């Protein structure tokens, strides 16, 4: 989670309504775009279409060794993205943080560390596009707090299955029989909390032998259409990569690093 000082931005805020009402994207006084989304779309099933799966392409890379030209093969990952207007956003009951304050969170982490060891957390990077520009879906609480969907894993829980559980709890539809089928793919980042404090790093500092938390970031492929339910105490925003880039003061170090982490992918805008 990242505590931020929210400045004027170009994120698209998704205003949720009840399932029976029209869902819309509302422009803020800044340069936010406006999109109406009134069609109820079915939940996606990744196995129904080969288009959902990202593809691997090979390319030839030239290199030199002692003046001799060498050729090696590298893999290029292609990621399918779909317009924000393909997705429907409803509301559900509020979702509250387990801890009442940051201090309480670190105190619980300290207490659990003695029995459970390193806390394991997972977060999802969900991509859509507007005007052929990649956007990341973020949860916003108040005006100064942004986070990726995700949370803490249970002891012994598989990280992929745990992320699916957390996504269903956070933005999945409340009907258990119609939960989204999340396609969890690449690990795009690992971050570590060395102490019972806010700072986190994309490496384990040399003097740290027992980090307190491991945060793993996953790219989660979205289908061509899907329905989400957002807790009433949150807003869901679609933030363009150009706004996140080098903007740790606005979104925190993890979210602001995502443009670099995603730059290795080739995006297809459907």
C-alpha cells in the first residue's frame, strides 16, 4: 500500500452504481476523459478465447565476441489489452482495512513475525487502454491513498491462488457462482520491507538478514469484457502510465515504478 499526496492528475475515475443502474466514467476538472458504460457484459472466461493468452515472439539479437558477430534469440511477450469501456463497474459493501492505523499495522506485523515469519503479500496489475494508451486500475481511498488490488496471503497459501482470492474479495462480484476467472501471469516485481516501517525496496538491503515483508507483483490478464464490483468506500481509477512514471510523490515508489516494469512487454490494443 502506498500513502500519497494526491495532485492534479489525468486518471480516469470510475463512478460505480448499483448493478441495475448505468455505470459511467466521470471527468474531473482536470484532463480526465469521459466514457459512458451502460452495457452489462458477462464475466470473462480466459479459456474461451485464445486472444486472452499473451503470445511469445522470437527475435534475433546481434552481439559481438572478440570481433565476431554472434546471433542469439530473445523472446518478446505480447500482452492483449482492451478498452476501458468494455468493462462494467458496480458496487458492493464497504471493505475496511484490517488495522485501524499504520501504527497498528506495524504492531500486528511485529507480533506475527515471531510466529509466522516473513509476511507474504501479493498485488495485481490490471491493464486496460484508452486511446491506445495503457492504463492501470488502482483503488483509491480518500484523496491521498492509492493501492493495487491485493493483500496479505494466509500462512502456507499458494501465491497465485491467494491473489485470485484477494481479487474476488476486493473487486470481484459478490455472487460466488459468477466470480471472475483471473488469469495470473508474469511476476513483474518483488519488493521487500526490511523493517517494521514504511520504506520498501526492490531488493533486500545487504545488512538485512530477516526482511519483514515480501511483496510480489503479478500481471493479471483481463479478458475482452468483465464485470467488477468495487467496495463503496473506494474509488476505482484508471491511471495512464505516463502519469505514474517517475511520480513517487503522487503514487508511491511501487506504483510509480510500474511503467519501467511493464516496458518489456509489447502491448496490443484491441
